[in-house]
C-alpha cells in the first residue's frame, strides 16, 4: 500500500499570529477581495485508490471570527482519516488548522496534529507577517522552538488553498503560472500552479464547468511525471475544488466532492 503520510500531505496541498517583538512601520497589510468563501463553509471529500475507498477529508471554516495578533481571522480546520483496508494497514487521523487573516488572506498561525501509523507530530507555527518571521514549536523536533526568516506575505499550506480561490481566473491566460510563497515543514518554497483553461467535470451532484489547475510537484518515487496532479475548481463565485487526480507510479489517487454546506453561492449543476 502507499505511504499515507505522503499522500495526505499532497491531498491537503491540493485541494490549510500571536505578537512578536519588533515593528516595521512601513508594513501595511494587503486587502484581498474575497467573494468565494466565508464563515460556516464545509466541504467533504472521498479519496479513493482505484476502486478502493482510501480516506475521507473535511474542510471547514468556523462560524465565528477569532482575533489573533489583533487581526480578525477565519479558523480553518482540515481533517483526514483513512477508511476500510487502508485504515487497517496504516491508520491515519490528521488535523490541520490555521487562523487566516480575513482581509489579507494570510496565516497568523498554523498547526498540524499528525497520527499516521506509529508516526506522531504535534507542531504549531506562529507567523509574524510584519517582520517576515515564523516561529515553529514542535514536540517531535530535536529543538522545541525554532525561528525562521520567511518571504513577505508568506502562506501556509491551508492559506495557499484559500488564496487560490480568491483569484479571478477570467483574467488569467491559459498556460500562465501562478506562484505563491509558502512556508511548510521548516522550509520556504515557491508553490507553482499552471492554469490550463476550462473543462466540464462530472460529480455525484451533476456536471459543472471547472477551471483546470496543474501544480508543479518535485520529482519523487511516488508520483508519475513532472505534473502528476490535476485539480478542477468550480467556474463560479465559490471556486471550490470539485475533483483532484494524482498519477502515481502504480495506479492513481482521486478525490471527489461528496457533500457541502454554507457556500457563498449555491451550485448550478447541469
């Protein structure tokens, strides 16, 4: 069977702050127009490997607003768990949570609690968006707290997903590359996503036109080719991921929309 820890990291990528010393008087938080999501949104997915149900994933925005570092934030929680045969072989119970600035769509804090087989990780990242710092606290690392320099307006995994949903793809040319600075697993990198136009996608609820996005994934032993992942995002105000496909060295992994509630706008299924 596949290493579920790696797969869940990919799934959560598709489809995710408290005060610090110092002050930069020149910094002003950006404002990102957002009509795509808000409080109380919930989206459920089914993950399957071929014909085998492998896992479920739930993405939720809390109904209330939380103040973090004197900034109003959405509390976003992503949970994933294996089911069926995958649960017997390598049990997964993962929770990823972020407090994301409602105006800037930037993380103020990010945490992940990982339970995958015998592997455990309990980690929290506090972001100082003013001074471009991130402080990582982990019960698994050799050092309990480590401070990192990060790019301006850096995202975490959860925030990058929601930031993509704010983009007006009508103004993006087919073949264009969208780049997002991301801090994850103690490293800075540039998340690159190719816009590949529009396609019709079939779901359990009906058909819907969707934007086709292709992330660039570093070469590794799990995935097939340079662009093994494709994400279809609804072509409407919500921009919800309707389907994800991942080509693996052996077989493929798919994630399908199973349920939803609290969207900004109702889907118009065909």
